[in-house]
C-alpha cells in the first residue's frame, strides 16, 4: 500500500511540474510575441521582420538559457541598436527562459 501511495504521489508531482513548465513556456512565448515580434521571429516558422534582429530560435541555439536569464535580470542592452531595455520580474524571466529552452530543445 505504501509503495502504491508513493507511486501516486510521485506521478502527481511529476505531472504538476510538467504542467507548470508548459504554462511557463506558453507565458514566455506570449510575452515574446507582445514585446519582441515587431523585430524578431518568435517561433521557428515566423517571418523575420528585421534582418538585423536574430530569430529567437537562433538566439536559443547561440546562448545557454542561464546566460539569457542573467542578461534579462540585469536589464543589459543586447542585440540591435534600437532594441529597448526591458525590466523583467523573476516570473517573467522564468517564463522567457522556459520558452528559450523549448526552442533550444526543438532544434
């Protein structure tokens, strides 16, 4: 009986973690579309509005997610010359990184 209860709890925990990660990816993609899609291709099949703004899939392959998280947290200016500087909350950074991790894993 204890083994069965442990297995159920483990399954529920894994499911909850996966659901949270999926929700973060969706939130990150939505935030990227709202803030970045005027210059960057957000999804792999999106058009590239500006030639000097790399597609997100390229950024995901070029930089480890931890490096992007640090950049987002510091509010560092990166990318093209007229890229705005954003201030993200911890939750927003986690969502963006989850989306970049999905893009990195898809390639």
